[in-house]
C-alpha cells in the first residue's frame, strides 16, 4: 500500500475534488513532490490557492510534500 498525502480544500475549492470532498482527499505519495504539483493534481489555478498550509504551517508553491502530511488549501478570504 502506497502512503498518501491528505488534501483539504476550503472556501469553495472543494469543487476541484473529483469526489467533491472538502476534507480527506487523498493523493498517492509518489504522485506529487511539491505544493505546486498538488495544485496541478487537482487542476486548481494558482491564483485561487491563496493560503496553503502543510500540517498547519504556511507553505509556498515550492515547498516539498511527503507522505503522511496534511495539505490545507484556502482561497482568498475576506471578512470584517
């Protein structure tokens, strides 16, 4: 069994999930190496992914992702 990366999509980005899932999307660990490749895997435009966290810590597009990690992706959020 291949280890997996878990991807959570928030703020409407779940529309890019093949199953329409907000939480618990899975990618085989050998399919992606960077945050950018995670976005590409789900066909999420970079301009829509404004905040990316790896295990709760801010990440950039070039940051490495490894099996067992949780990637959370958020669009630009406003409020007030």
